[in-house]
């Protein structure tokens, strides 16, 4: 599957879905191709993602793939399922896998350029908006467990995890390393680098990342851990803890 780019972005829409019983929610639909012809990744949520104005985790509910027609359709739905109204449309021009999930850049039709982080795993599926002036800050506390991410096995209904991973995974998966990590106490073959600001919250978060990485890869045996303090350059220069875990 190809990845979205600035030259060939993937469409996305936010729909307000009003149900016959008077309740409503928002559907966030994301195409997996530039023409928007394939089934859409679909989330149900209580807030419009294009209007999020602060960095906090917002629960997502993964829904079955929607037909591509929903990128443009509005009005009454068949089968007495209520009505939908398009609230926002945009273009996804970057989507890549990161440590805990996925990172996505969307340019909404009103010109707003927005960065999101989506996390999934162990009963958690949520997203937050990342603001440029806060990009180096530790993330807010994780949300409570809400829903597992489904994984399908067929190409036609690839499932949320496989679809998102295929969007732009540029890093090699640890379990696909050509040199398999050994467990005899010697001979480290791979290294993973973590870093954080020098604050209590940031250090706690990097602990969580390291523990999660090791939990997800029980075949790894830690051979060596090195730490140092260095200056990271972003909007400002500030000291970071740099931790390398050798397995």
C-alpha cells in the first residue's frame, strides 16, 4: 500500500451522525488511497478532531470499514440509521508508525495544519493533537483502557492495525531483524534509543516506553544499558536524558 504524501494526500472527513433516538456522535473517516476508492478506516468519537484545541487524550472507537461513498455522501441513511452531515474535510499527507502507535499530519479544508498522535494497545485506542510549541513536552497522562484494536486477516478487510501500519512504516520491525537477538547473556546485536526531558513526568514516561518495549518483545535479553545527558535542538535547546538499551 502506498503512503500519503504532500503531492498525493489521502482524503479524510468528519461526519456528524444523528441517530433516530435523538443521540449523535462524530465519525472520523480516513481513506487509504489518494482517490478515496477503497474502504475507509473509521472511528467513532464524541468530539470533532479538527476542533481539538488542547493536547489531551481523546478516546476513539474503532468501527467497521465504511464505504468510500461516505467521503461525499450526506443526508438520510438507509435502514432507518439516522442522518449524516459533513462537518469537516481534509487531506492526510503524512502517516508513520511511532513507538506507541502512529503519527499523522492533516491539512483541513479551512487551511488548518494539524498533527495527531494515535495510540493503541492493551485496551487503549485514543488520539491527541500535538501543538508545535509543545512538541517536546511529555504527553498527557494516558487514557483509561477503552477498546482493543481489531486485526483482520484478509486483504479486503485488513483491519485497523494492519492498514495504519501499511500507510508509512519506514522503520524495520524488531521481530524482522536479520540478526536474531540471543539470550545467552553475551553478544548484544541491537540497540534501541530512548530520550526524555529532565522532569519527573518525562522520566516516568520514558520508563513506561522502555517497559512497554520489553514487554512487547519478551524474547529480548538486555545486555547493556547506557545513559548520558545531552542537548537536544528543537525550537529551544535543552538537556535530555539519552538512554540506549542493548539487546
